[in-house]
C-alpha cells in the first residue's frame, strides 16, 4: 500500500524576492490553467512596487518536500492603535494607491486538482495571523472563494462579500465576429464604422516597435484621462504607482502587452491596452475619444474590430474582464464570477464595527 504523502503548509515572511520568484516560476510551469495575473512577470512587477517596510508573507504547501502550492500576501500594521483593524491582503498591499493595478482571477498558484492543498493553505494563513481581524481577497476565482470560505467556516469566522462581478467573454469562433452579434448591436457598430469611414477610412494597428508602444501608451493615457476629466475626476493614470507598475510590467513581459490602436482619417480615436496569455486576450484598460455625434460609438467599434483582429490571428477568447458595464454584456457572454470578500475573525473590533455600521 502506498504511503500517504507528507503534506505541510508553511507561512513565513517573504524576505528574499529573487528566491521566491525563482520558486514561483518553477511551480508556474506546472500549472497549465494559471493565468496572466499569476505569471512570474506580473508577480515580479508587483513585488517591486511594495511600499518601504512592507510586511510581506508567503504561504507554501508541499508534498514530501516538493512545493505544490504557493501564494503571497501583505499584512500591514494595525491602522491605528486600539480601534484600528489589522487586515491581511492576498496578493495586494492593503494600500489603495498601489492596489489600483487591480489584479483579477486571483487564486493560489497550484495545479489541478488541489482542493485539499488549497484548504490547508487558507487555514494556515488564518492560523498564522492570530492578531488579524480580517483577511481580504479581491477578484477571487470561484474555486478560491469556495476554499477560503470553507476554511473560515471551520474556524467559526464569518465572511462579508464586498462585491461580485461577472466576467464577460467574447468567444472567437470561425465566423465573422460582428455578424455573430445581435442585430441591433450590428446596426450600431456598422453605422459607427460608416461615419468614421466618412472621415477618411478606418485603420487598425498593433503597436510593434518600442517607439510605437511608447507613443500608443501615451495616447491611451491621454484619451482615458480626457473622459474622466470631462466627468470632473482623474482617471487611473493620474496614479504614479500604477504608471510605474506598468512600466515595470512592460519591461518584464513586452510580448504579452498589446496596444491596439484604431484611427479614422489619420486621427487615433481609440487605444485598447490588452494582456495576451496563451490563446486568450484580456482587455485591461482603454481610452476613447469624446465624440459630439452620439451616433458614433468609439468603444463598441474598437472592441469589435479588436475581437475580429484577434479572431483572425487564431485566438480563442477576447476577455472583457470583470464588470457590469453595458458594452461588456452586449459584446460578450457571462463566463464566471469574480468575488471580493473579507473573512472576519470574531474580535471585539469587528463586533464594534458591525454595531457601528448596523
């Protein structure tokens, strides 16, 4: 009879970034369904943006001494002495400015199936931080949510859902993408394209050279900020931490970052910032020109042309990522749910917070 494997879950300070990333890279190679937001390139860019003095930790589950699961998180000090909560943040810093990079599909890095390993990892984190009031998980995959909530319930901890967001995905088959949309949306897009054609013709381009990518990124920021400023607010690119993160990510993963430009009559009216992972393209950010003519829909046109472009290149999915915006629901189909939630230990601080909020 085969002996049961020796399974151990360990939580420890993440002090040597290079050693951690080397182990992460090795495990990532054996996890075929791990996503871009778990890639070594993303993790490298993320760790490099840690605030000075950040308390970072790692969790690892091993079988017979071989790593089978890994995760990373931050445990900032209590916000204020006394009444301030202390929270542990999975793959985030607990710093709103730095966490604006907004990773999605968060999960432990582990091959499938690994339910038992995930349960051990979640439990190890909760057991390690005995003084933590809460454990925050944002944009978690369904299996991650299920595992963590199960481990929390087994310890008598409660959970509070912060947000649930659908993910809409455009499946890229063999037929023309626009022809597969609803008749009303086809009409809207084709009418917009005709109006753009009157300006001198539509052209699409994927930035290729370093100079083209730099110019396209600047145009993306300009168009994005333009729309937010029209609403009296600053867009995400006003955040220096986010800007620095994407500069690092571009340096580490240049082939995985696409800047898709759409122009009419020589003027760029849309830029899409996409992540490429395997046969999947994920639209992470966008910038569109403000149009005076409400018959013109730069967003729908740009996304439709991008989906068609990637379909022609042999990609299988154009992922619009989490969100309930109208354009996502009209262009794609719901594929999954990403959940943001906090697991709460029954501390007096949490009971007081609940009474104040209630």
